[in-house]
């Protein structure tokens, strides 16, 4: 049986040189065309205004603008993916996604993931009609009242009072419907929603002058970028750029567009 002939050292060196040149040329061509690795970012089909807005030709919103400012600086191009919430975690684990906006407190088994510093805080507050005498500092302020809330959401601070009926809860499936119910139904006293999201909805529905938000909220969570644990270097770089944006006013300028 004939054994295959190996190339001579001189021939091998020539082949190696050709390979290096080819790889270098390919790398230069990639740089020349501006090709960069993709960062596959979940924006969800329905979005989460004003953090993610997906009802136009191009996504927008606070998180989208921040991601599209920082990620290209780190050498990536942002590729949006619309993944339903119940499939996101598995898609991330399966390497179909690279990141998704999330609060640690909203995540099952958060220890399985890596979270960046908070981009913005999500604060849940009550929205009352302007002429209402109600305000909120403690759950007892709402005893005997009916609160319009988002279907499926949990509010740990209020759950005991919902359970025993001291505070009544009426659920709707869309945030913007909360405010219509409070305005049109005398049996509803307040809407419970994220402060920025509520302000965004009221502004876009032309209702800003008909509501005020409570002095106190019931919770505050940091809205972050959730990544796989092998993206630790990326997370460190992201946090560094986020700090720069916070210091130089870029982040405040983005937030001002959605208040």
C-alpha cells in the first residue's frame, strides 16, 4: 500500500505563505466592506413602548437607541429579532439570540444569565384622574378602591390586598386601555403602570392633561441587557460605554425624547 507523499519543507512553507496571504486579503476585504459580526437583539413582536417601539418601519425606543449607539462602537452591527417572550430564554440559550432587554427581577433563574448595568429604571406607579383626590403612599390609601392593572402581571407589594379584597383589581391586556377604563368607568379609581410607559401612552393618546402620577411607586427595577454568560467581555465593554453616555449627557438626551 502506497503511503501519501508529504510536501517538502520548502513546498510546505510556500503553501503556508499562500494561506496567510489569502486569510489576510479576506480580512482586509471584510474590513473594507464594513462587514462586522452581528449582535442579534430581541425586540419582541409587540415591543414595550417607550423602551422598544416596533409599530413603524424601523424599531425605535429608549433601549433600541442605546443599543444602536453602544453596540456599533464595540464592533458589531445590530440585527433585530422579534421573538415572543415565552421563547426568548430558550432562544438565547440555543445561540439564536445574543441579547434581550430584561430586568433581573423578571427572569426565572437569573443566575443562568449575565446582566449589564441598568440602562434605565422601570418604576411602577399609579395614575389618577387629574380631578381625583387620591394619592398613594401606602396600600391603605387604596383600600376600597379598584385599580386597573395589566393582565398577567404580578405586583408583590399589593398581592395580599388583592387576595383579601381590600383593594380590587380589574385586568386589561393592553397598557393603553387602562387609562380609557379609568376615564370612562366611574367604578375604576386608578391605573397601575410603569411611569415612563404611562407618560408615553398618555402623550400619544392626547390624555396627558387628564392624569397625574402618584408621588410614590410600588417598585423600581433596573432595565438591562441580558446575555449569555460567555459574553462577559462584551458586558464589561457595554457597561464602560454606558457610563460614558451617562456622563456626557447622551443617555439623558435619549430619555428626554420619550418623556
